């Protein structure tokens, strides 16, 4: 029984006590039958019926078990339950008396008089006193329980308000309703306690109290679910790109809101007019480095944008959401999933009431289940589609920057954006480089596009002038000569590329620091190429030759990094030049904070010296990123790749270097955010899991290198010790021992490190023995899942299965799965049973030849592997096929038969020539 249920029980007790006290004290006539009864005369029958109702209610309520709650609440819940049992006993005694009175046929002046015919006077007084005492005691416990409930919700309200601030969610209405209800409860408690004579709770009071407490509970659950879903949509790198984009320089880009129509060319759209009146798309394009991202950030954050959009949305409410793709960032920063989660997060934090309306399936889950329910792209698309099509008196404007930095099929992606903007309630401002796909999709209307490099001439002049004037020596040069010439030359040569201007002014400011004369500054400027890539190369060639080797290895590491790495990783990478085994030798344990700060500052300065600002450390998070995407594109050209490899140490491998550096970083970092493992290989996204997944991704690229195996062993060994010392916290359901080791090995398996797995199983055959699943069965199930989806990533699954079979795993080994009906499954049974009698899927009309052959090949290759390693041929459907000469032919024939039954296909594609595998 929880406190809320106890209040409901108290309501039944109060009703019984009130009824019984009135019954005993009143003197109206009581008849044994209803014959000749008036409205002022009660019947024994009606009294009996009411007492029976109370008896049933009290009996049922008092039998409820006590649920876990605080010790403060427990004593009051138990006391109320004890009172209900005492009242239940009195109710039964009264019922016994009423049964006797029913058969007597008498008539009495009042029920008390009727009682005297069967009870002694002392017994009646004792009952009346007991009832009054119960009424007093119940009121006191109800006050205390309500006070406990009030304090608990008051504390939770403060927590919810704190969460609301962190999430930047607009929950004021729901939180105000909780606060108002708490104030009403507080007033009632104060009134009951402050009265000279105890202010008893009436049945109506208790009923109102129960409703208020129930409403509080529901409101709390609603807000908590809102917050859980909002949290699940957010991710660590979500705000990073926005914060790393430079803010527009003072008094630049103002033309977006002030430029008169007559200054526009016929090829340039008017963004202000579109914001106020337009629909569909507005496309911002321009040269690399022309300031597209800065402009998108300027628009999305500017108050004038909001004012203009409100003209468009009126009388509906306006919601603005933005996303900034980043090709050198995390997978979420360059994926469709990251875009959808960011847009939904922005929408829901502004309109939390939409969460329950549009996340219907997810809303039905408990708060606890929501913590372990990752989002998938189809669900995200469905939710956004519901938002765009439902009439919710809202209009939406989305700002999406860097479409060219999206990692995926740009044709499909553009089509999905066009579908989204077809809603009359949605319009989208996008930016990208001037690629054909974007020109075709968004650039057909001249009034709805602009090219940044054609509009920023005055901005560049103003920016250049300000950057140079900020240097204390500039005023001296202004007195000495025509300093304005430098500003004009930079403005003209920039051709609208802000990045070029930034780098040039940096060089000139360095010259001012070195006391260059105006003539020397002119020479500096004339020596700088107009072409951005040629300028990058010049910058790198200016690095002192002594640093060339470290410069090259640092840039190669930055190019290979799958996401911006913490600056500490680059600090550890430096150690590799003196000791390639440093990651194994570094002591396990978190570095002191002052040492972390010191090393971070040292590494930042070294990066500046070696890379001349082409990579930089960005806050928050202190992660190393390229100055601009165009730097990365330049360094990936064939010429620059050869340039860097020639200067790097011999046999340098960036993936192995990253694996070393991440191993050392993990060993020396305290990860405070707990990791929750919800299913095999599925973990919450935290700094620790991100670091582990990054490490293992690099390990996969060097999977057959013994040095990589040593580093993976080191991480495996260290994680368990880190868990014991509190350096990490890992929660795995149903595992109480060595959760860190279990988690790490699941990640190793899921990444598909077959080289390492072969190595470790040859030395430690029990490596996977702690798993709660059959590891070979899991590998087969994963392969079959991928065969039943659109994924074509079969190679890793097949290699894992081959690796396990070659290291002694038995395809015929039975295992039990409580969730499935077959108590004695085997990996081999799972494989041969799955594709018969038909290939999975609801419709395969759109399956391409590539998909068809890939699925067929994956199944065929896996069946042959199993048979080669002793799979029981007697339970295989093709073991008795005499019409095929070889085992390979029989396997092929069985799969052909299965795939002819694909729903939606009348025939199968013509057979494709496949290589034959010998099977013993």
C-alpha cells in the first residue's frame, strides 16, 4: 500500500466513522421494515446495506500490501491500515446487531435505542468513544501523511524546475499547476493543525485530498516523461557545432535585415521578405569559407528573425528549431538521426504538450522503460511527420546548416526535406555549398536563394579594418602612410571568402607584433596566394622544419579521427615519438585536476606551433577540430596526403596511434557519468562509452596487428580495476560481478574484432564464458536480422561466425532461450530454420539485384561454413536431395526454393555466377 492508496483507505474509514457516529447519536425513528416509512424514518434494511458496503470496502483496502516507501510515510500508512481494521471489526459487530434487529420486526425511537435492546449501555458508550478516538487519530495521521506527501512533491518540484532549466524546456504551466496544488494542500494542513479543537476531515475533505494527490502524481509523471523523452533526444555533441561557429563580427551581416530592394541583383533573394511572407525553402549558398554557417547562426539567433517570422506565423504560435551539420564531428553531427533528434528536441522543449500527442507509442511506456529505449530513424521521422501534419495552431521554421556535410545519400535526403516543407505549417532555411544536387533541389527560384560571397564585400572591409585597428601598433602605421590600401587590397582579393580574410589578418597582426613597417606588411600581403588551398600549403611550409615530423603525425591523426578527440588524446600522442609503448606504461588512475589543466595548456600551445592555427582546441569540451572544413578537404588531397606521409615517421599508422592515445586517455580519466548497459552491446551514450567505441573503431582498422591486441588487452584488464576503484561506474542488469569486463567484451564482439577475438580465444578459450547468451547463436541471429532488413553489412557477421567456428564453437551446442518456445535451440537449427519456407519481409518488389545477391550469398556462405565445422546434416532440409551433385549445389537449390517464396515476387533474379567452396 502506497501513501496515495492509504489516503483512499482513510476516505473509507472517515465515511464509516461519520456514518456510525451519526447513526448512534441521532434519535430519528428506526423501523425494522420500510412499510409506512417517511423521509425522517430510517429502515434497518438501509442501515444494513450501508454497513455491508463499508465492510467490503474496509476489508478489501486493508488487505493491500505495503509497497516500498520512506520510513516516515510507512508509520502513517500502517497506522491508517490498523485503524481501518479496527473500524472493520466494529462494522462487523454492528452488522451482527442489525441482522438480529431485522428479524425482530420492532420500532425504535433511534438506533441507539435499538442497540440498547441487545447491548449494555457501557458497550454503546465505549463504541462511541472508540469512534471519536479513531476520528481524532485518523485526522492526525492524515495531516502527517499529507505533510509528507507535500514535502516530497515540493522537493520533486524543485528538481523538476532544475531539470527544466537544464533542458531549456517551457514547462511553466504544468509546474505552476503542481505549485498551486501544493499550496492548497499546505493551507488545508495548516488549518487542520492550527484549530483549537482538531478540525476533523470530512468524507468530502478526504475525497478532495485524494483527488489533489492523484492529480499531483499524474502531473509529476507527465512532466517526468516529458523530461525523459527530451533527454533521450539530446546528445552530448548536439550543441557543440553551434557554439563552435564564430559569432558574426560587430556590424556585419546587417544587410540581411536592412538592405533595400534596389540593391538586390536579380539572382539574389531577399531573406527578410521570405522570413515574413515566404513558404517552402530559402537556400543560402556560397564559396567554401564565405561565412555560410556564421550567417545561419546569425539568422537563427537574431531577434529580428523572430519578429519577421511572427508576421508569417500569425495568428499561430511560432516555433524555431535549428541544426548544424559538421562533417568532422561525431556520427550524430553528420547524420539524419542527429538532425531529427535535434529538431524534435528544439520543438518539444518549446512545446512539451506535443510530446504526448506525437510520441504516442513511446508515451505508453513507463518512466523506467523510457530510460532504456533508444530512438531509431523511422520513429523519429514518424514523429516529425505527425508534428508537421497535425493542426496544432503552430507554425515551424527550421534552419539547417551544412547540407553538404551530411553523411548519406543526398538525393534521398533532399527529397525528405522537400516532403517536410510541403506542409503549409513548415518552412526551412538551408545552407550548403553550390553542389548540383542542392542547386537542383533548392536553387530554382531566384527569389529564394542567395550566394554569400556576392553580398559580403562591405562586411569584409569592415571586419578587416576592425581586426587591424584592434592591434595597438596600427595607429602608428596610420600616421606613417596609406594604411587604408592594405584594407582595400584584402577586401578585393578576398572575393567574398571570410576564412581567407581571417588567416590573412592573423598574418598581418603577427607582423605588427614583430614591428613590421607598412612596406613590410604590403610585402607580406603580396606573398599570400589568393587561392585558399595554396594559402594552406604556404602556412604549413612556414612551420619550422624541426616540427615537421610532429606536425605531419598530428594532422594525420586529426584526419583519421572519427570525431573531434579530447585535447588530452593529442597530448598523449606526443609521447609516442619517444616511446611507442607509453600507453601500456602509463599509470592507472585519474590525473589531478591541476595537472590536467597544465597539460591541456601545453598541448594547445604545441598544436598552435606545429599546425599554425589550422587545427584548434574548441570549447566546450576542449576538443581538437580543424579550423574549417576546407582545411580538412585540402589535407585529404593526394598531393597533401603524400606531403604528410613523407614527413611523418616511417611506418606511421594513425589508427594505431589513436588507439594508443585513447588507451592512455581512458586509463588516466575519471568518468563520472554512469554507463547503463540495457542489452547485449547496447549502452547509454556517455564520455566513457564514446571513448571506448572510438578506441575499438581504430582497433578494427589494425585488427591483425599484435600491438593493437596488447592495447585491447590493456583496456580490458584496466576497466575492471577502474570499476573497483570508482574511476568508472557501469550498471549491467543481472550481472553483479565484473560488469566492466562484460561490457567491454560485448563491445569488442559487436565491433567485429575478429583478429583480436581469434588471438584472445587461442589464449583464453573462456573469454566469452561470462555472457548470458550463446555467443555463436547471437552472431547467427545478428546475421539473420540483417538479412531481414535493408542492411547489406554481412561481411563482419560472416567473419565473426567463421572466427568462432575455427576457435572451437560448436554449431550443434544446445542452449536455452526463455523468451522463445524452443527449449533446446542450437545455432545451426536457428540458421537452417530461418529461411524456410520463405524469405522474410513483407514485400520485396523493390529489392535491388545487389541486395538480392548479398542476402543470398550471406546465407549460402554461412550454411557452408557451419557444415564444414560439423553442423548436423540430418536436420538440414537439403541433406536428402539426390538431384544435386555437390553439397554446394544442394545449398544453392534449397536457398533458391526459399527465395522463390518471397512475398511480392513472382520469380527470382537470374542466377549469378558464384565461386564454389569445397566442403569436407
